[in-house]
């Protein structure tokens, strides 16, 4: 191990021109690409359907339960749900107090 201190690297606090250009391009292209799908869905509707605020935009959902499961089949899911809820409550209450 070399302890002489000759192997020092100097860092600049300013980004390079390439890093600046990449950051600007990413900052512009990501929102542009993420807006394509919502714009296409809005353009696929007619103007009267898009403006009509009184009609619901969500579709109905039907749920059919075909077979009834016994409690022994549901018990692991219920236990995991209870443990997950207790874990969330513990994090919510104890994590902020441990930071202080």
C-alpha cells in the first residue's frame, strides 16, 4: 500500500460540457416520451367525449367468486396481511422516534 500521498486525484466541482448536454437532453426527452401515451389516448376520443365532465370516465367492474376457499387456505394470507400491517405500524411509529 502506497502511503506517500503521490496518488491524489483532482476533481472539478463543475460538470463537463458532455455531462451538461446529456443532463439537458434527458431532462427534455424523458417528459416528452412519457407524455406520448396520454396524448394519444386523449386524441383517440372525440371532443364531446373529452369535454363531457358529467359522464364517468371509469368503467364498471364485476367480480364473480366461483368457489369458496376454506379458512385453512386463507390463513397464510391473513397472517401475512396482519404481519405486514404490524410492520408498517411499527415503522410509522418507531422510525421517526429513532431518528430524533
